[in-house]
C-alpha cells in the first residue's frame, strides 16, 4: 500500500484526522507545528495527526491540492471539513474544530 492509500485509509477509519503539510525550509511551519499539535492533543483526544513533508512527498501534496505551506486539512467523519493555508493561528483552528467535533462525539 502506498502512502496516499495509507492516508486515505486513516481518514476513512478514524473519526477525526489532521494532515499537516510542511517543509524543512519553512520557518512558519516549524514555529506552528508544535503549538498546533499540542493544542490538538490537549483539546481533541480522538484526532489522528499525520505530518507530510512536501519536499519529499510532493505527490501527496498534489493529491490533496496543497500548493502552499503550512497547510492544515481537517477531516471529520471521512470528509474534508477545514482547510487552512499560510496564515492561521492555533486558536483559530481549535475554535473552528471544537463545535463539530463535540457534536460528533456526543
């Protein structure tokens, strides 16, 4: 199974998945990643987090139509729910996920 198939299976088999697209040369990506991952793990226990390095895995970025970094894709119940690129705050991402996430788990 290739990596795209693995990711698609993870998205299908889990209630909540985040794909985080970044690259080693992206300073914003490195500043955002630990804060975002920490906030997701603290607030949303069910989330699976998948990190994708677009410098190595361009095919995955292309498959998901990701052309800017950092990009966050949030999947809830197998469907893309949220897409954020470049300028985003951790609070903003958490705020946009919270209500639909809590409804799904209730």
